[in-house]
C-alpha cells in the first residue's frame, strides 16, 4: 500500500506538533504528536486494521471512541490495543492481529 498520509491530512487551519515515524506491518508511516494510532493509520491510507477471528471479515475504525474493539491491533508486542484510543508514540511498532 502506498503511504498517502500527506495527501489525506487536512492542512488548512490545523496546527500539529512535530512529526515522527511509527511502523505498521513493516511500513513506516508518519504520525504527529497528539494523534491516535488509528488517526495515523487512516491518514496513511489503511482502513483494515485486522480481520475477525470468527468470520475473517476486515475490521477497522467503527465507533472511534473505544467502545466496539473493532480497531484492536498489537502495539510493541502488546495485543488487543484499541488504536482509536491510544496515542501514537515515536517508534511504535503496530501490527495487525
Ligand atoms: S473503533 Fe471502536 S474501539 Fe476503536
């Protein structure tokens, strides 16, 4: 997948902190201070964060506020982390479950 983070971000009227890199399934993507992991992934063009263990259907951000658990990923080896309610930190390694 192409990293499209620069094309998908709103530019006008938004003040962001310093950019940094995180990794998603081996791809380096840009995140900014104060962004959640979900925000960084969506801005980079990733909509599928995992697949259902029951149906195999793709899952990503659904509620966006920590209730549905559709966005869970593995972060720095810790499983079942909600991407929508976890701030990205420099050097985070994020993987699909
Ligand atoms: S999108 Fe629902 S918990 Fe993250």
